[in-house]
C-alpha cells in the first residue's frame, strides 16, 4: 500500500486540485471504453467547432466535459473552440490559467486546436485579452472567418456606442454566407436566475435582423437552452460547461425548444453551405440535444 501511494504521489501534479486530479484518474478508463454517439454529417469541406461557456472553474465537472471534447475531437476533427465568457473564475494569475484552462484542455491544445474567447462578467479584460491562447489579440471584440462562416465576437459587458458602430459596420460589409455572433449575456433565455437581457436585445437585435445574422450563441445562465427561432435567427444558451445551476429553467415558456439544467455540457457544431448541424454532449457522454437547422 505504501508503495502504491508513493507512486500516485509522484504522478500527481502539485498544482492540480485533488478533486480535478481524481476526475482525470477516474474518467480515463470510462472514457476510453465509451462508444461515441456522433450525429454530425461530417461532410467534406464543412466548418466544425466546439462551443463552451462559463467553464473556468478548475473543478472536476470542467475536466469531465473537457475529456469528452477531446474524445469527440478525435472522431469529428473539429479544430477550434468558441468560448462564451466566464473563462476564468476567481483569480487571474498564472496558476489560475494553468489549472482552469491549460490543464483541462491540454489534449486539445496539444493537438493544435485554437480557442476564441469573448468576455464574461467574471473575466478580467485587462489580463484575458492579452492571454495568447484565448485568441483575442488584445481586443475586446473582433471578427474572424472560417470557410463560409464569419464570427462576430462581442463584449456584452460594455455595449458602448463605439462597439455598436463597429458591429453595424462589420455586419454590413460581411459577404459571408453564414454570420454567427457570440457574446456572454443572452438576448433570449428562460433561466430563472438571469434570463433575457432586454436592454442588450434592444441594442443588438435590430442590427442582427437588418444584416441577416443566422446564429447567436451566449452563456451567463448556467444551463443549456435552444430557443425557437426569433425573426429567423437561431439562439442558443450554453453556459454550463463548468458551472451548473440545477433546475433553473422555466419549463413552460413559449420560447424554449429544448432545455437542460441538470448536467454540464458542450456543443459540437458543423456548418455546411445549407445547414447548421449541432450536438450537445454532457460530461458523461450523453447527448441531450441534436439536429440540423436550415440556412434561413
């Protein structure tokens, strides 16, 4: 027994919380034996990525979701991840970034997967926009393109006139077939704790409607929700990739298509010329939502 304990102690990373280390140790054999349920078409030339939100806890559920992300990456070949804010909870020192980002997503980072973050209300803009693995390059808001998809990454903490003018100009000039916007605070949400940000909706939705945004992704509420299309736009809330607020959804409101508030999850997305394909997977490997939405 002493020899086994010493061996485990030698293996244990000193900077990793015992709970997170235990999660890695216990999940490894289970994950290796897991039969993956892949529902994306995996078409040649498609744009594939993962989506996480409110994840930066450094606790075992974050590690469990990260393990599933790597397993599905190996089979689907996605090569970048959208981060919907609250990327790092608590402190923002080197140890925090190591334990709450670099360690859980190490297999993805080692495989060359890129991350593109937006800012949440628990984030430190001064630090995070300059943290190279978050892909922000010193910017609070920015755009990038992948194939036929253009991504508009906004800072919903401070939707000042300058940012609104910038958003309108970028959307107006975009020639991309698919326009996808993401930011932290949801325009539509059936969660009890926060719910829809009506002020932000009044500022952004007219622009999204005018310039034909197709998909909007947000976090903030620690649940997963797919909403009925609003003015032809598909809205999702993915705010439970690390944090979870159990039983926080209003189940009988008219805007909800699918909601889950009992398990942490992440989204897999594949965009083809004519459809937005998605699959939502929990840290235990269970699919809680999937489907294909046509290009409007």
